[in-house]
C-alpha cells in the first residue's frame, strides 16, 4: 500500500477501501504518511466528500490509530459530546449526574476552539485542578468517582490530532465527513458504549443553520451506530448563549449554582437534564429519556450529583469544597463593569460569535495555540432573547483584566445585541436524531 495510490483513488473518485483508510490513518500516526500527503487527503475529502461507508471506515481507522480503552466496570460506560457553543458547560453537570445514577463517564474533552469555550479550560479555572492525567489516573478516578473530565492523552486517536492540525492550516476543517470522523474517533477510542451528542445550530455555533446542524447530526449518529456505539443527538439552539455567563471561572460559578439549586427553567439546567436523560435511556439504565431526566433532577436536588462533581474536582487536584464555597476559590477579575443598552425595547437578536470573540479578546480563550486563557474574564448577567430592556440598563456585566480591555469590549458587546420588537425566543431543543 502507498499514499500516492490512496490519493490517486481519492482524486479519481474511486471509493477508498477500509484497508486503505486504516493504512493511511496508521501511516499518519507513525509518520509513514507525510503531512503533505495528509493535507492533500484533507483537501480531497473536503472537495469531493465521502460515502457513508467511507466515513465509517475512516472513523474506525482513526479510532484504531492509537490506544482504544476497554473498561470492566459495574455499570455502562457513557459519554457526551457538544459541537461547541457559548456559555455551554453542560458536560460539567451531565457527567456527575450520570455518575450519581450508576453510569461511568470517562470524558475526554477539549480546550477552547475558535470563539467557543472549552470544558477543560473551565474546569482548570478552579485552582489546583489539572486535567492532564495519564491513563492509570483516568482509570482510578473513573473507578472511584464515576466520572473524570480530562484531556485526551497523545495515544488516543493520534491520526486525528495530526489531521486536525493539517485541516486547521489548510481551511479544510469544515468538511462534514472529516468533522464526523474526527469527533467520533476520539469518543469511540475512549470506550463509550452509549453516546449522546449535542449538535448546535445558530449564531454562536459552528453550524449557523438548523439544516446544517441536522445534516451533521445525521452523519454523526449513523456513523457512530455503524461503528457499534448506541448514539443519539439532540439538535439544539445556539442563537444565544446557553447560560447567562460566558467565560471560564464565571461558567464554573453557573455550574455550581445548578448543582446547588437546580432550576429547570434555566436553559443550562434544562439542556443538561435533557442530555443526561437521553444518555441514561440509551445506556439502558432508564426506560425512557423522560424517566432518565426525572432521575437526574432527583440527584441534583438531593446533592448526590454535587458530591460527585466535588469528588472529581478533588481527585484532579482541586479543593474538596468548591461547591459549598465557590467564592473562596474562583478567581475574580480586577475590573467588573456593566455594559449599558443604547436603546429600549426587547432583545431581538444576539450575535453569539461576536460575544465569544469578546471573551477571547478579553483573554478568556486562545488566539494562538500556546496562549494560556485568563480564568477570571468573561461576561455574566447576559440578557437573553425576548428580555425587555430600557436605555442604560445593563445588557451584560463585563469581567476584564484591566480598564483598557474593558473599554475596548464595551462597544463590541453593545453591537452584538439587536434591540427591537418583542419576539418569541427560539425553542432550546429543535429535534432529536437516533
Ligand atoms: N471537534 C473535533 O474534535 N473535530 C472537529 O473536526 C470539529 C470539532
């Protein structure tokens, strides 16, 4: 087998075989396939697409390019993935709920990507927490606590790590086939038996329309099922931030609030319950997603999920009492100020990507891969679609490292909100696939 033949077949539209894709993915991981050949592959797939069978084969091939974890635990191994949004810390609520209800969650998560936040950056806003653990420690935490949210080791799906970086450099991230194989190769390598996906569409998501989000959800669900993992996707709205806080420490504060005082009317709490309900039903622990969702609310209200979260934070090096005393630990920004509305009316539109960009520019994310996010900065008290507002009333509260960055951010936040006539906000969950 050689890379030129695989690339020639791709160029000519000759279907790639499972054996070719396995060889190519393994070659990317070992270096036998060069980065130039990997980049040509990414462009070829991006331009020509792939059949459903090829996407399944590529996903399996990338999964098998490194370690595949196998678990022997007294409950189902479950996982969750979100395609990325704003103010979305649901993983940090879903994982401890699932653990409290008898599932095991080895969740290999990512860092911030573009304007969207990363679960690991949020968790590491808690002083002492380090999500960079080896496989032995991951196994120990999952066994003892029931959930561990950590970074993927370099041995998990190494072909994806290389291909992802080549896609980033060659403007080929957008390919649905490559996104599907990239997301699922890592999830399948972590040994999940049941997987729930939150596929977001809207101004704050990578998929800007509901149609694009649905197409990605169909591709992810059918591929994961064909690769042997029970999977379901919710298609959810990202035309406004999920929570009223965007940033690292401020989103942990929002998570702690849900764990201490769950209010299903909050979008963050409601979506977490819906996702974990689907996950528990898929794993066979409850007969329906609705029954799983009710059990989830019970363990939130009883404090059992909060205990799992606290135990996970402690096992990752953080304090054991962050849930009971978050103000003691969560870092706060030196400059906190309101962003006043410039007119009166109702919030009729929110440019989510612009708000994400503000948090990025405040230092809360990464402009370059080597940047270290500032855990203190972000936005809180962000108004939601449909909220009434009068002139000078705050649209949001800004948390900045200094006065100059706050001043730069204020007009950008103001421009991100449209104020107009009262309109009905879009539903949080548009549909379900799988
Ligand atoms: N997340 C991933 O892991 N891969 C993609 O291609 C896109 C988002």
